[in-house]
């Protein structure tokens, strides 16, 4: 058996757990906290609540909210300059995947020199990062527990994956109540991102028994709770379940890495600034169909996890049911079904396909994929 590693932050989970943020930072030796959030989360009042609890622990803070969806390299550089100017010594991210990924990239540059572009790829970080506490306000990205930070290289218009155990936050605080201020569309998109994390980590070449159990559990919970969570902003029970599913899928993919859906969707996000979850939802059925022959037994287990009755079915038929369960879910949530709806033009496909095979997530896809294979999948999804 090969060596496998499994890493997670300390995890604090539950309603009102946002109140633990000051105490968590104090324990990590914070003196002045750089708080990264985004305008939407600020409007919803969550940054203000975090600040209240940070002040209760007699800590100083500086609030920074200049982050956009699919965070850009220049935003990270501006944030890192402010982090240094204000002499902060700890980082908090309060928001969705974009705010948390930006916070982690700023933390990276808090103790490491140069441009964020230098750190693309695996294990390029040399010095330890400042203490980090992350509090997600969406159920999807898993950034609060992952060793990933995804940042757009604005000159090349590609999403760079920066991967290192150093990027795993020290403490993740998951308060499901924060999910009650999200609209149906964001809930659906982020929920499908979590489902994609669960599926891709499960069939990943780097999956281990520890990650597989979390991936399957996340699929089970999402199949039962994403629809009601999208249906009502106030269904706290469904929000709690989705927060747990996103957490499990996040830990699974941080350790098992992902696959072709993410390798391909990173390219679209970089080029067109498209919503990550929507692109994943469109690509997922085509990639599942392509990958099926690599792991039919696993497809049967995923069908079961998604609530399908596979008793007596052949591996082929059970796998079909699994793929149908995915398209039924995305269909019920009325997510766009073609990449052209998101603005992709046929002339983009050549370059996107070449870049997708270079993405680090492609290395763990269970079936080999050439640029030509990727191109064919993009064309099908148009
Ligand atoms: Fe994702």
C-alpha cells in the first residue's frame, strides 16, 4: 500500500458557533486580525457579527472586502499590501469560497515573498503562514478545510490552483445559520459544487478509505437535503445538513484531490468569470459518462448513496441510475444545461482544452484524458 496522508483543521460546528471566533483567534496568538469578507456577506451582517466577537476577545482588527467572485491575482496583491501596512498577524475569512480563497492567498503572501503567481501548483510555499480561521457562509466550496486556494491569473485568464498543506486553515468554524441569508440560486450552485467534490474525490486516483467514507456520506446527505435547502431560505434543518455535507466533501477532496470536472471548470471560470457550481453542474454528467469504465463498482456505490435501488441490477444499469440521479437533481434545481448559456464560444474550446489537461486536478482523474478528449466533452456540453 502506498503512503497516504490525511489532514484537517480543528473544526467547530453548530448554530451560533460564530461566537467562538474571538476565542479561537486568541488561542492562535492573534493580536491584530486581517478580516477578509465580501460586500454581500457584509450586507447580510455576518462580518459585523464576527467583528463583535473579535472585539469581545480584546483583539484589534482591519476589515478588507475588495474581493470578487473568482478572486483575482491583483485583488490578492492589494489585500497582502494592506495586511502588511496595517501590521496584522492573523487572518480570518468570512464568506464563500472566493473570500476564503483570497484570505488564504493573502495569508500566503503575509509571510512569503513575491507574487501569488509564483506559487501555482503543488508545494511551492516555503515559509509557514500566519494563523488562519475560516468561517464559510455558503455550503459548497470546502475552502475552510482544504489545502487549495484557487486564484485567477488575470493576464493569462486562467484559474491557478495553489495546493499545499500550509494552506489548511488552523480552525474552521461552521455556523449553519449563516446559510439562511443566501438565495436559492447561490444555494443550488454551491450545493452542486459540494456534490461534485464528493463525486470527484470518491472516484479520484488518490482516494483512500478515510476520504471514501466522507465522500459517500456527503453524497447521501446532499441527495436528501439540497432540494429542500434551495426551496426555502428558512429551512434550518436542511441548512445544517448541507453545512455538514459540504464539510465532509471538503475534507474528502482536500485529501483525495478532484478530477476532470474541476480541471475543465477552472478554465471556464478563468476565461469568462462564470459561476463555479453552474459550470460543474453542466460538465458533471458528461465527465461521469466518460469516467464510468474506470470505476463501475464505485458508480454502483454512488447510486446507492444517492438513494437509488440497485438490487439485482448489473454494474452498467446501476451506473446509469447514478448518472440519472445527478441529472434529476440538477434538473430539479433548474441549473443551466449548456455552456453556451454561460457565454462559451466554440472558438474558446481549443485553448481551454489544452489548459485543462495541465490543471493539477486532471492528475487524479480516474480515466486518462487527452486534450482531444477534453475538447469532445466541451463540445458535447455546448
Ligand atoms: Fe469546486
